[in-house]
């Protein structure tokens, strides 16, 4: 599966896009709402969704903000943190395989997560790699500190280990203008401290520009496009009773078509990084790969 994070240079529909991809997934999926400005799922899409046979309703005792205390209460650092995280997962619909980790209820809680990020990241990676779930991260609006991801106001440790980081860009000139410097900053940060600059791609929301033109203007690949569909987007943002036809809307159909290629791209990225690690650990393998590359160049 894959760990895919969505972020924006401003409020450009990250939560809506992430929710669409999660609900469109044909595989089990976990949507982690890690927007350090505060989560909105609990007041929108999840507000009328109940949990369990007792039809429990989502309240302030559930969510990301409770994990630092749960982490602190573990008997030892080696104790599995997965059960504690599982207690704070909430169903996204009436299926058994679409769940969400609701976000912060107060942005001032962001600082408390500093020591919890490594443990939570490990749980997300286990969910991806061992359980075989898709893991989507709503990283919210990016905040920079000296040109790098802010250590408190962004989920930096998770973004740096994600298979893909998708910068959500609307089809509007002002969105492109804000996205351009953010692309540079994210590429630099991921190259220096993360999975590499090529982990960054664009998710274009709306219509009006050709994806190839957007990719050239921002110097980053467009890995996904989603049309803006008012009724479907309103439901994903506000929740409530699902309007008729939402699952067949242009937005949800595009989201279903998008998940497969994103997963394949993430798999290729992961394989590439694994090969780099093997080469770094074994000079003989590095020489063989280099020789194969030279042969390919000659025959090409």
C-alpha cells in the first residue's frame, strides 16, 4: 500500500480532496487529520457518523490531541502504541474499512505532539506496510521556519517519511502564485531531510488549465487531478445526510480513478529508495547497477 500526504500553500481544499480519496478507496484506508491549525472532520463529515453497537458519537475525548497523553502513559517505549491509536479512530461511513483519526480541537495542542510524532509515524507505517492499508494524511497548510518545514506547526516527521507528498493546487492564478515558492521549499526540505525531492507531486483541483502547463509552470509533476464538484465537495466538507448521486459524482469518480495510479507511483518511489539503500550498504551492488546503466545507455 502507500503513505500519501496532502498539503497546501493556503487553504486549497486539502481536507476535501483527502476525504474524497479516502471514501473512493477500494482498499482499507486510514485518513489521519494532522493539520496543526486544527481539524475540521469532527465538525463536518464525521459529525453524524456513530461508532459501534452503542452508536457512540464523536466528542472531544477522541482524536489526535489525546495521543501525547496515551504515549506518555505507556509502560515502556518498546510497548506497541497501535492499540492506543486504534481507540481514537473513527469510522468515515458504515463500512468496516474506512476510518479516520480526527485532528486537533485547539491549535495550541500542536506543541504537545513533538515527542509523539516518531511513535505515531511508526503506527502509520505499520498500518501501511504490515496491515496493507492505504494511509492518507491531511497535512493542512504548510508553515515554514527558515525555509524548512516548521517543527511544531506542521507534521514534519510524517511528511518527510511519506511515499508521496501532494501539494494541492487550485486551478486559479493566485493559487499557482502561492504554490510556486512552496514547491521549492518542499523539494529542498524533502531532499535534505526526507524521502527526496521527487516525493513531491501536485494534485490539481478544478479545471481551466492543462495539467502539463501546470507542471511546467511549477516545475513539479502533476500526479492527480480532481474536478471541482459543488454538491459532492459540500458534503465532504460539511457532512450530514449524503445527497443522492454523490458516489457517482464527477469528483468521486475521478477520486476512484486516481487512487490506483497514485498507489503505483508510490510503489515505484519506494522501490527506488530501497534500491538506493541496498546500493549504499553494498558497494558491489552499486557497481553492478552502474554497469547495467552504462550498457543500457550504449544500446539506447
